[in-house]
């Protein structure tokens, strides 16, 4: 949570730096860099959402909870959140570097906007993590276990 919040602050600060440095930047249009930066920012933004949805898929979390328990779930939640946050940081960094290379501060604003969406999407809430841990690391109820035993006795799965 602190990492994501710190990166959100970093995104805002880079936007402020880009705004304050406008008078010091020399405009140097670069159509190749323009298209490349926008494509990479878009790719990373969409990719981070797909990555998070893949890592937090119910079947995957159920398997992790069954094999590693709540500590494995916590580790997965934490590592995925950090990965997504770092992708958000990479997005705004690409935008800021593009600003420095071209003198156009809009790259930082565009990259920052996409990065903020990614970071807010990845922002962990304690209640959601607790809900995931309770949902996927709970031991099976006695009714479920007895149903499995009876199905094993009949030979059907």
C-alpha cells in the first residue's frame, strides 16, 4: 500500500516538474518518438490491467490458497501489486523522458494520467485482501468433505 501511494505521489511530482520546466525545454518535434512513446504507454497500460486480472483470477488464487495457504495468497497479492505499481512507474518515466527529449510536456501528462489509472487500479485495500484470503484459504467445510468421500466411494468424480 505504501509503495503504491509513494508512486502516486511520484507521478504527481513528475507532472509538476514537467510543468515547471516548460520554459527551460527546447521544442524538438520527433514524430517517431511521438508514436513510439504513445504506443508503449498504451501497451503497458492495457498490459498491466491484463496482467493483474490474470494473476488475480479466481482459479489461480484458489490453487495458490489450496497449495500454499494464506501466506502464499498474501505473497501473490503483494508481488502482483508491486509489479503493477512498477509498470505504472515505468509508464510515467517513459512520458517524462519523452518530455525531456522533445521539449513537449504533454508526454508527461499523458503518461502520468495512464500511470495514475494503473496505480489506482492496483491500489490495494485491506478489506479486499482479507476477503480474498478468507475466500481462498478457508479449509473445506465438513459437508464438502463428506460429499467428496461419498463420491469417492461410488467411484464418480
